[in-house]
């Protein structure tokens, strides 16, 4: 009986060992996948942080440009008020002269017929 009872114990140990090995492999695979997933999440976070920073900088530039436009418009309107309403701002009302194009005539000039009667008969 003792030889018969040792055999099932040994097979139980082998099956337990193989089961443990399988569990260890599965655990390693899962932990590796989790590490990859965490690395991807960190990479996304870094990417989002960079995008947010760029967006913040663009907004600051836009606000600064808007502020400059408003301040320059306000100063120019103060200048026009000091000169009066009838004065014209050069930047708003100046229109450059149209281009003049010099065209050469393709035809020769027509002959002019001049009758000088007072020269005939003298």
C-alpha cells in the first residue's frame, strides 16, 4: 500500500508543479502586458502635456496680438480725436494711383493730307 499511495502523491506534485509553472508564465505575460500598457499611458500623458503647453503658448500669443491691436487702435483713435473728425487717416483713406501702361502703336501713323492752296499758283 505504501508503494501504491506514493504514486498518486507524486503525480499530484507533478501536476501541481506544471500548474504552478503555467501560472507563473501567465503571470509574467500579464505583468509584461501591463508594463507595456503603463508605458503607453505615460507616453500619452507626455504627449498631451506637450500639446497643452503648445496650446497655452498659442493662446498667449493670440491674446497678446489682440491686446496690441486694441491698444494700437485705441491710440490711433485718440490721435484722430485730437485732430478732429474731419481729418483723414492716411492708412484708411489712401489709395495709390492706378498704374499707367505705355502702349506702343502697332500701326504706322496715318498720312495727313494737307492742302496748302495759298502756295499753288504763285
